[in-house]
């Protein structure tokens, strides 16, 4: 038992130190509360607003009232139910797309930064090709060609957003590959895979994690933009799909656009505030302050 506690203690101290630095950034704590709120909403949407959010109702374009707190859309669907259930899809797409994008970026950046030479040149040319193409229009093209299923939207967002992570990871690997602890590990016979995964990657992760948190918000916005243009999955309720349906009724039914727009705004704001707090907590130059 004592050995178990002794093994856990260093990690507990690291987490406690991270939280101490993170909570000094008050806006970041507010962002964490906002994101936690939407995660709870997504997890309990079926309890808070039971029923199918896509179910057509009888009361068309009803304004917010005691019966319909956020009003109804042009097909009589409850906007509140749509917003609550839509949080599931929007958050799912945001987090999963950001995670896949980060993994791709780390893989490309790690190989490029560690090996250098022709491998680096080749991978960076591919990265630059993706960077110079406007990612929203590239996403539109891919979704239009391959369909607007949720899986396709996630993969498309990941494909068009990985270059930033790749360049960050590459820069960190270039800076770390010749440091003393890496040279020492290489001198005792550590393999390239061991050096990449065990020595360099853990020390290269802070800026990658910060960028990954910001990509969650970017993915949510990108999905909302695609859905707004009619390129989202019509079979699921997402915030972007509700905005798509609100285009023709913004003057007469402001609530159709206002409430999903507010949900997107607060979620992206919360994620960005968390990213700022992660920068303060993980930045080695600020750890001693």
C-alpha cells in the first residue's frame, strides 16, 4: 500500500501544481464552467427534453412561451429540444475531429522533426499544400463529393485542420532532438521509436495540447458553417442544422437563429478561454510564477 501511494504521489503533485496555475486564470475557470455546463447538458438531454428533436409539431413558428421556452421552428419542432440534443452532435464532432486532427498532426510533425532531411522536406511540402488551400472550401468540396454523414464531417474537419498541429509538433521535435537527455538516451542504445515516444513526445506535448483545445472550437464552428450551408447530416440534430433552417425566417422568427447561435458562441468561447488557461498552466516559463 505504501509503495502504491508513493507511486501515485508524484502524479498527484503534478496535477495539483497544474490546477494551481490554471485556476489563477479566472477567465479560464469560467470557460471550464461553460464547457462543463454543455457537457452535462449533452449527457442529460434525453432526460431534460425527452423525445425526438426532429419530430414535426403542430405549432409552427411559435415564439418563446411557457409551453415552448425557446419557441418552435417552421415545422413545429421544439427549439429547446433541438438545442439540447444538438449539443451532443456538435460537441461529439468538435472533440472527435480535434482529437483525430491532433493525432495526425503529431504523427506527421514527429516524423518530420525527428528524421529531418528529405523526409522533412517531403512532409512539409504536403503540409504546405493543405495550408494554402482555404480549408472551409476544401471541406465543402470533400463533403459535397463523399456525403454529409457525421463520420464524413468528422474526418473532413480532421483532414483540413491537422497542418497547424504538425508544424507545432515538428518545431518542438527539432528543438528537443539534440538536447542532453535525448542524446544520453541515444548513447545507451535507445531505439528511434523509444526516443520519439518516451523522451521527446512527452516534452513536446504542452503546445500541442493547447492547440488541440483550440481546435475543438474551430471544429464546432466549421461543422456549424457546413451545416448552415446545407452540407451537414440532415438526419441528426445539430446547432448548425437549426441555423440552416432559420435562414429564411430570421426576421420573423429570430429565436430559430438566436438560441443555437448563442449555444455555439458560448461553447467556442469556453473552449478558447480554456486554451488560454492551458497556455498559462503548461508554459514552462510561467510555472515558477
